[in-house]
C-alpha cells in the first residue's frame, strides 16, 4: 500500500510579504500572505514499499500558498492573487534577487546615479502676478 504524501514531509506555516497590484485601482502594495513550508523528512517513513522509495528520492522542499484573496489597502476591494505563484520550490526561491537589489543593478547598468526628482510644473500667471489690492 502506497503512503500518503504528508508522510514524507513536515509542515510549518509561515507568513511572507508579496507585492500585488489591485485590478480595480491599479495600485501596488505589499501584503502578508500565509504559506505552508513542506520540508522533506531526512528518513523514509516506516512501512514504505519500493514505489514509495522511488517517489521519496525525487521529492523536494516547497512552499504552498494558503491565501487565495487579499483586500486592497487603498480601495478596500477584495481581489484574487495570481495563481501562477501558488506553489514555489524552495531551491528556486533561494536564488532569486530581492526587489531593491534588482532595481539597483538595473540603475547601475543603465548609467543612472539615482532616482531623479520629478520637475514641478510652472505656476499659471494668475498665481504669480503681483496683487493689485481691493477694488
């Protein structure tokens, strides 16, 4: 008899930050998302047959997302988290750069020194004229 997948892993819940864009107001915010980290056990559980041994050899640690929806911090609308990120292997996650490092690397490669402040538009003439007083 084949063993259940949960017999090969130890589960631990954790919370991770994720950047998502609201489809209604189009603003990007950071949200806390609940995940389950499944870590492969160091030994094969007792009662495993040859099929379980072969399956156990191929298993890897992974993260499984628990939350499917988040509420927008700006407009309050509930929206679904994109589904392509519902399962992430831990060995793939370790090699990813964080957003700050990635932005700095892009800025250095393009030759920019830093974020440029946005130029303020000139005030219309009606606000810059000398007041003539009461008439």
